[in-house]
C-alpha cells in the first residue's frame, strides 16, 4: 500500500472540503458515499488473486459483508431513482386533480399539507404517519375538519 505524506496545502484543502460539505444537512451521506468509492477503488486496484487467496484462507465473512453492503446500496439507489422519476411526473390540469390523489403519490394533499404544517421535518416517519391519519379522517386537516380523502375512503 502506498503511503502519501500530506503537506500543509493538502491539509488546508481537506479542511476546506470538510467545511464545505458540512454546510449541507446531508454532508455525511455524501461523505460516506465518497469514502465507499475511495475504498472500492483501492480494493479493485489490488491483485485479484491475492484478495481471493486471503478470502479463501478462512475469511469468507468478507464476501458476505460485500454482498450485504451491495444489497443496502442497491436499495438506496433504487429508492432515490424512483423518487427522481416521481418528481418528473407533470400534472397537466391542476384544477382537475384538486382534491384527488396525484399519480405517484401515496398520500392525499390534505394529509401532506397538515403534516408539513405540524412537523418541522417533512418527510419523516412521524409526519407521514400523521398525514395518513388525516387522509383516513382520524385527524383534522388544516381546516380543522376530519374527513376521509381518496384513496383512503
């Protein structure tokens, strides 16, 4: 493995990148993705036969961990790609869809609006749970009335 000595300008550059990343609420998400990429690049640059010999020498757990990590990354990737597709859905006539369930949305508009008003963080598990209850007519919406909204009726 190569060891690289860092000089003062390298350290300043790294500190600057960390501070820039922290400005985002999700800096750890992106930082973790970058760390995964760096580590995978290092592993893929290694001699495959050497890695295979190590794994075959009683370290099958490593293969299992890679398979589990791949499944987790696949799930996140699929989720984000599906969310991106949902945002691409365009509603042509907003008056026709008012009060109706929009395609690609699992919550009624009344429930979403009430949850966004009640909770600071939306979407979240609590906010979505509240939104479903508003859609089902169990909790009042922004108008203060409890009524069931499609598709929950």
